[in-house]
C-alpha cells in the first residue's frame, strides 16, 4: 500500500511538472517607461505590442499609469478590444492613474504592487525604460535563477536600446559572475511577435545556482 502511494505521488509530481512546463500564457506583464523616450520608435513598439497582445487574447498586466510607454501599451490593448489589468500604489495613483481599464488594483505599497503583478502574470516583458523597468525585470530574472518561478522573461530591444546592457551581461559571463545558462534565460528580440513566440516555447533551465560554489578563505 505504501509503495502504491509513493508511486502515485511520484506520478502526480511528474504531471505537475509537465503542466507547469507547458503552461499557456494568458497574462503578460509589461514593464516600461512612464516617459515616451526620444525616438518615436519606442512609442510605436509599445503600440504594436499592445495590439498584438489583444489579437492573441493575452491580458496585459502593467503598472496602472496613463503616461509614457506605460499608457501607450495599455491604450493599444484597450483600443484593440483586449483586456488590461493595472496595479498601482495609492501614493501616486492620483497623478497618473489610467482610467477605463478592464481591472484596476490600488495597493498600499510598491512591494504589494510587485507581488500582485507577479501573481497575476504568466510572463514578463521589458520595453525600453529607466531604473524602475530595469529593477523590475532583473528581479524576475533573479527569482528564476533562484528557482522561485519558471515564468519567461523577455526584452523587446527596440532600436538596440538594450544593446549596451546586454553587452555588459555578456562581459559578466566572461568574468564568471553570471552563468551562461542564466544569461540565456533572457529572451531578447526586436520583433514583438517573435518574442511572444519564444516566450510561449520557453522552458526554464533546471540549474542549481549554488552547485560548485565554495566559500573563499580569507
């Protein structure tokens, strides 16, 4: 009896892993700037991505603002008949709150915002952006590296905006601060449609971050 239970548990674990690996992407979080940026291509890319999400029936999850690329991607989703969920902290909701979203959550803090966005999303895309965008997408990549989730993380590299950052990450690999397998977790494309396809096919690496590490003797 005990052996049968053990086999059943093992089978259910395998089923759960298969289900997770083949999880369909129904909601994508888009991190991006509250500024439109210098090049009109940034705004255009946000609009194309928003329309594409709506066409593919993928719900947008975003920071809830109505300005910059953030507002543009939400407007494009809603204007194309799609769904958009905003999550915004109450301390600046009065300044940039996007009106007319499918769903809106006003939360108490940035930490609560980030947690809710994570819980709602099946994957994450970074459009061009500044400190906040970088911090948010790298947090998700770090959590993947630590095995806390297996959701795909993509960068839409509009006009080569992220080229220098990606070059730095490649340099970090040569200096053995980032493993090649972890660098490869970052899905990078200039085409929104190709990026979404890559995210749909993505399988997170099964890597133990701490294997092979030893404490330095000081």
